[in-house]
C-alpha cells in the first residue's frame, strides 16, 4: 500500500485506525520501505545503522569520534530502537568485586559512572 503512494495516515484509516500510524511507520522502517529523514533526534537512519554497527563491534572511541557530543544513553536508545544487541557481555571478577565493595557507599549515579564501559565480550 505504502509503495503505491498511499500515505501512512490513509493506511491506518483503511484499517479503522488500528494499527496506529506509529505502528505502521515502525513496520515500514523495519522492512526497509520507509526511510525518515531523521530517525532518532538529529541522526538519520543511515547514521543510526552505522552507530549500531560500531556499538556491536564495541568501537566506543570511533562512535564518539564520528558523532561528537552523542550521549551514551542516546547510543543505547538508538540500538534498542533498531533492535541491535551485543552478542554477549559480562563483568569480570574484578568488576564484580568493585561493585560489591561500593554498592552501599555510592549513589546509583556514582556507581553507574564507576562501572561505565567495564563490561566486555566473552
């Protein structure tokens, strides 16, 4: 329907509003039919795919180099939206001990900062 130049709103109306336009848009994006100019905030769909590839390869420095000012939570949100996940990650014994030693001394924010980027691939 969309490829026949029928708008997303009209597609939704043809099904009496269910599914919603957001649901239809997500489906079209997932299937490579619809490419919004901006996929997540200021980032295009292609940028987001590239960020996802770098994230999956654990290339944090490269992400921050190519997208200065991007926040870590934005990277996670983009990858979540694209359903991109790392295969496996873990905390080492040292990380676990560090967490145990500090969990009742620090705030959640301080713990988060302390543990940031401390997991790796098996």
